[in-house]
C-alpha cells in the first residue's frame, strides 16, 4: 500500500501521453505548490514526436526515473491522450520497487494503472490530471476530496446514487448484503487496447469501472462485446459505468445509454450506471486495486472504496 503524502513531499510529474502548453504546465506546478507539495518536472518533458509529447525513449526515461526515485513519494500524470501503450513493454522490464509509490492519472494512464494493479499489486488512484487541476476548472469539493485522500485524511471514497441497470443489480441478495470486490478498469477504449497482449490479465474478484470520451454507440458496443468474447468478465462481480461524454451521432442522437442498457441485460452479474467520474465535468477519484463494496439502502446504491494507503 502507498504511504500518505505529507506537506513538502516531492512529486514526479510525468507526461507518458500528449503534451500541454508551457502555460498549462506552469499552472500544473502551481497547483502542486498550492496544496503543499514540491514538483519535479524534467527539463525535456516535451519535445518532438509524431503523435506524443516527447520521444518514446525520453518519455520512458522520465517514467522509469519517477518509478525508481527514492526521494519522491508520488507520480502524477500531466495529461492523457495517447502514448503509454508504446512504453509498457519496457516498463514491464523494470524491477518492482520494494515500496509502492502513489500513481495518479486517468485516460491513457489506464495502461499504467492496469500494469501496476495487476502485475505489481500496487493500488493506484484513477483521478484528475495535473493539466485540468492547474486550470482550476473542476468542482472544488472533488479537488478537496482528492487532496484529503492523498494526504491520508480520507480512508474511504463513497460514490452514491448508483443506478441499477439489470435484474441482478436489483436482486434481493445485493440489496440485503454488500457485494464486495476489487476495483479495476478505467477508460474503456484503453482497456480494450491491451486485450490479447501479455499485459492483459483477467481481473479477479473484480468490480469493473468504465468510462470513455468521444466514442459513438457502436464503438462502445464493440469494445464491450470484445471484452466479453475475450473472457474479460469471467471473474467479474459487478460493472459500474461512469461518464460517457461527447458520444453523439452525427444526427445528434446519443446511442451509448441504450448500448450500456443492452449490455446490462445480457450480463448475469450486477451492472450499475451513474458513477460521477470520467472525462467530463465530473472527475471524482476512483481508487484502483483496493477493496470495495456496493451497498444498498432500499433502492439507493453506493460504491464504497478503500483509499489504498498504509496507515
């Protein structure tokens, strides 16, 4: 388990995917200073590449240095986009440090979450990127929730008002007693991208969380069907969907809600919707690789997730 941060702790800032402007980079660093942390940003964090924020070689060097550094307490991603999958073969060759380090990010960073959770057994935080935090555009209560979590003041994150989508989610045994498991997942397209690779494992005893951005209904459906056909849900206890944003068809119709509903009706395990996390205006933190439970009070459902730090 990772150690809670303290005022003055050093955070390694990494950009395994896309780049951001210098102005936004300065804003990200200011945010870390505002909450009492020091930021270490490589001088060559951005450079020339066909699609990513820097060459594979340099992005990998930054990430490896951050993982192995003994003076820093956390690794925080600047932004998502694309790029982590190009590094994961080399990351897998790094010898796992004895002490887990806090890792924070979402979107493209889900490739790294998956590796840390499944292969190194590190709990991580699916949470806001420094780019967005530096712009101060997220709800203040969500930012406070994250800050309290990383400093060890929040031991449990509770996501309320989940909506059951199928009969197993409404079943008496789910309502009468908690459904327990371990949370994994993240961006649906990124999870789909590592299927069939040596970096894919079937999650055990899993409560899977999925969200996405910019994917129309048929693409979301295709990803869910491929995951099912690949056996990814073989040991799933429940699925909880977060936000699916910018998913409208050219006609303006959004078919994703119907796709998620059909998926739920085809599954034998409980499926829920309405977790307030993803790429949109709501980006609440979701701890990964830790114990969680879904509990019900009559028709109200909530997901309670252990933070993942060592007291």
